[in-house]
């Protein structure tokens, strides 16, 4: 295209910058405010302070929430990835009557508003006497996270040469051996990526967890509690730490997905 | 493949099916069931009563909240789509492959930050003595009231949906046939006309679906209306959390939730029908 217009392209770039600023200002702001002495930060900013981090460090409730988050996150990641792998392989390998129903059931949860899912889960789980426990959060997050795991692993499987499986069968491998020695090794980067990403999703999920968790609150539910109570920049400190841990997981997942050849061994 | 299912295939496919049937479909069906139950002595009792439906659907408070939620979500979806389009256009048509990959990665980051923390941070930005008003003050403007009103709610909803909308729009624009654009330009179609007569119609399905997602997310969001809008008057999601958290009137909350699902399904159906209609005409 020869007739590129510099001014228009410049404006478009400016617009992208504006969008990114809009998206990232609250995230960056939260970091800055977490290290700022003011309770109600404004311009000009107050002094540098690690007071809020000290407060959460000393808060046993925060530690309790963190422990719950970690237990839920790790368990959910494993369950969601196992379920997601099964679903992804089923979609990859088989055709059957009712497959669209199967896929809809597997992939729809993220499109249901969290308040509705939360209410439905609360009503249902308390009926079967499971609400108000860590298990109820794990169940709910398993539902919400497995679609992500399934999508990630399914994408990787679609990159696989379908002849690989056939070759393994021709050489006498049964279905289980093919699964263990051909498919799982091939999908390994995606499996780890799915573990990390589902863990990150569970770490940040607060709404459904808030409905079903009862007294076993996860950290995001604690933040919700802080928000409803007094204004406290402790939220920023917790949020910044949570962001760093989520980002670590995402970057690990990205590295795994981007250069599968190096991590294949 | 029409063979009978093997043990192997069942072991792989069944766990997900069973899990989602038990913990996803059953709760939703149970929600429909309890909307017909009654509450006596703070206990839900199985029943087949339309009292909850009658009570919710005849109340002005519900319909006010319904209308408010519709207007807010529609406005948020429209504004987000309009803000996102120039950005998606520039990403899809003006950037190198490497820059594209980077910006897509950057746009995925917000999904893994706590929406709550972002909203709390926005409170600090938007409050009367907050960062934005202080910055405007240096320019001799303001202060503007940006919290506890529709403006605050919509800003929050845009924060939630903008990254997703840009990503979905970018993916759909990536599939627009580049030859069409060149053809349009060879026929001396102006730049702006190329965008609206060639690019937008070819990417229509993706653009509509992006707006639909923005609508769904905004319609169900309770955080922005609560913490940036002040929570009063309520939206439908706030009604659900209020009713649920303040007692045992879950059947009434279920009615509100089912009305929301019906609305979302209707809107999604209408949007998808619209997206695929007249395609290729």
C-alpha cells in the first residue's frame, strides 16, 4: 500500500497507546499506591512506604486466606487439567452422536455470569451439604477452569501430525501406550501451560468463591471483604503480590507454549 | 467413527462429562427448580408455587433494575466496541507480525489480574479528590464527579471488557482477505470508505461477537455497579447478591437469575442471527 498516510497512522498509534494506558493505569496505579504512605492517594503522591506490606505480613487472616487460595489453586489446576485433557483428546480423536452437546457442556461455563453461577452453586451445594467448605470452592473452580485447560490442550493437539498415532498403533503400541508415549509427551508443554493458567484463573476468581466459600475464604474473597469494609491500601499490596504470582505463572505458561521444541525432551 | 466406545475412550471422555453434568448443569437446573419453591421459617421447601415469579415480575423495582442493567450493558458494549475498533484495525493492518504477537501477549495480561484490585485502584483514580481530578486541576479543569454514577460504572465495565474486545476484533480482522482491500483501493475506494464498505462487512461476525461478549460481561458484572456506581439504585447482579447474602430468599434471587439468563440467551441469539444474516450479499 503506497498511499500510507503518516498522520492517520500516527493517530492510530496514539489511539493504541491511549487504550493501553486506559487498560494498564489501574494495574500500575495499584502498584504505586501500594508503596505510598497515603491512605487516600492523590497527586502529588505521598512518601514511599512499605507500611501496607508490613500490615498484611502481620495479618494472620491474610495468611489464612493465602493458604486457602494455594490449596484451592493447586487442586483445581490438577483437576481441571486432567478433565480438560480428557475433553480435548475426546474432541480431537472421536466423533459421536451428541458431540456438540458434550462440547457445549465442556466449554460454556465461562459465558455464564459469575453471580448466576455463584447462586446456582451455592443453592445446589448447600442442598448436598457441601457448601461453606474448601471443597465447594474447588468444585466451582473446577467447572470454571476446565474449559481453559481443554482449549489450551486442544490447540496443541491440533498441531499434531495425525499419522503419529497411526504409526504408533502400526508398531504394536496399544491405545494406552500410544497415549503415554506419543500423545502426552507431545502435549506436555500445553499440559503444563494449562496447569499454570488454570491456577492463575483460580487465584483471581472471587465472585463464585465468595458465594460458596463460607468461612474458608480465599484471598480474593478477603479482598472483597476489605472493599466492603474500610478503605485500605492493603488491597493494593495484596493485589500487587497476587499480580506478580499470576504473572509468573502466565509467563511460565507462555514460555512453554512458545518454544515447545526446547522443553520437549 | 461409529464403533462402539472402548473402555479407553470412556475413561478419557467421561470424567469431564460427569463433572460438568454434576456441578455445572445440575446447579443451573436446580436454580430453575428452586424458583418455584417457597420459604417458610427461613427454610426453603419444595413446592410448585409461582409466588416468587409473581412477586418479582410485578415489582417496579425489578423492572427499573432490569432497564438500568440493559442500558448500562448496551452502552458499555457499544462504547467499548467503538474505542476498540481503531486499535484493532491498527494492530491487524499496520503492525509487523512480531509487534502483533507482543501486543496480543500484553492484552492477555489483564485477564490474570484481579478485577477487584483494578476496580479499587479506579476508585482512587476517579474519586473527587483523586488522581484524575488532581491532574485536571493542574489544567484548571474540574473537579468532575466520576464516582457513584453511570460514568464510573461504564468506565469499570470498559476496563473489564476492552482487552477482550480488542483481541476478538483483531482476530476477526486478521481473517479479512487482504486482496479485497487492494481491489478496493485499485478501484479508487477511499481509505475511510474501504474501512466501512469492505473491512467492517467482511469482519462483521467477529465484530458482533466481540460486542456480544462485552454485553454479556457487563450485564453480569456486579463489581463496577457496586464499587464505582455506589450500588444504589441496584442492577440485576446487585439484586442477586443482596437477596442471597441477606437471607434465605434464594428462590427470589433465582427468579432474577433466570430472567438474566433468558435475556442473555435472547440477546446472544439475536446477535448471532444478525451476524450471519446477509453475509455474502
